[in-house]
C-alpha cells in the first residue's frame, strides 16, 4: 500500500527515474529514452503502462476510506495503478516491460517507441496493458484475434469490454502482436473524484500472473478487426456477423442515432467523456482533418470541454 501511495505522489519524471532504478534492481537492463522506459525480460510477454496522469497539481494528500484510495489533487490511478501492478508482477515473472510517457495527450511515448528498432525485436507472444477502469474488463480494441481473446478470458475470468484508444492501440499493430488492456481498479478517471480500490488492483495482478503462466507455445498475431458495413440503415443480423459485431452495431445505433459518414475522405472522432457524476458517455464528430473533427465536436456538444475527456480515437 505504501509503495502505491508513494508512486501516486510522484511526477512523471520522478516515476521514470524511480522505475529505472527499480527495474535495474530486479535484474533488468533498462533503456531510458525520450518518451519511454523499456526493459527486455526472459518471459515472452510485454507488460505496458503509462507514467503520466491528467492531473496538473502534484498529489500530496492521500485519503483512505471504505477501501477506496483518493486525493483532493486527483489520485492518478490512471495509470499509476498500472505502474504499481507491473512492479509486483515482475517480482515473480520476468516479463518485458514498457512504460510510456504522455499517453494522456495522444500516446506520445508509445508512438515514439513504435519508431524504434525495439518494436521489431520484442520477442514476445502478446502484450498486456494495465490501463483500464473497473475490476474485470478485458479490452482488445481493434485486435480481432479470437484465439487470443479466448485465451485471455479463459485464463483470467474477465469479460470482453469496449474501449476507444490506449497505448496498445499503437503498439499492437506496430509489433504485429495481439494485446489486451486489463482493469486496474480505478474509477472516475480524469476527475478529482477519481479513486482506486486496492484489493481490485491486487486481484488483477493475480489474474495477470495466471494468464502469463498459461501455456503459450506460439505468438498471437495482431489481426485487424473488420467492422460491419453500417451504410443505408440496413444491417445484417444473420450469421454473417458475430455476436461481437452485432453488439458493436447496437452500440453505434443507441449512442449515435445518426448515419455514419460513408465518404472515405472523412475522418471520424470518437470521444469518451465523464459527466458531473463521473459516468462515461460516448460522442462522435466528423471532418476532413483532425482539426475539423475537434471543431465539429465542440460546436455540436457545447457542454464538453477537454478536461472531462477521458479517451478518444480517430477512425
């Protein structure tokens, strides 16, 4: 508990320096470069987390109440939980580790790592990211390797959930390896009301260790998800689409209630934001450039502001 609270009190540069020393003390040869901290391990699994938080004021006061850990300055469970969980896992399983900088402003560190030769020489079977709210979610984003999904679910007991974007959304395709983002026990991310349930963090550590220990003789390849055709308000609910795809269709129907852009020249922006109660909602915008998308978003949804956005992705 104390170590987790200490990490929450650190700035991003302090976390990077601390983890550099921690990895070295655990028989790693860490590589610290602009945007990331990377250490190659003996177990062919890459563990991923990010070192930044959205909170601008350094966390100094930490409150423990009813099993929850919070701070008036923002506890930063997203993603100090992930850093702490990796620290615990590598004590028993010497996996490779990647800690990214500036995920919250566009996966900057992960993008820089993807431009290095390290991404081509990972030598791993799959990736596990620890950067998801809640307690039992497994998020695969656009990775459609059903064998990998079943492997994760069978060995963790977690359930498939939807997400919009995180570091593995960059890393998986670049490395051509399947990846999953597991729940970390944090809630109401990107708000000062954010809190962490310590026991749920520890549960995911146990689940991840079970997953890593499961037999895996060949790498799980990254397979891009082929989304259904939503045009002309006519959807095929027969055997052509899996239940997974039909759930995706339902999500779009109920959350958007408007026709998707058919012109490939247009970009789409999907945004997840917290309301005043900390509940998440999904919003969509379109444009011929990323700037157009952001302008369309804020003009359409005038109550939105950047500081309540928890996740986004361009399509």
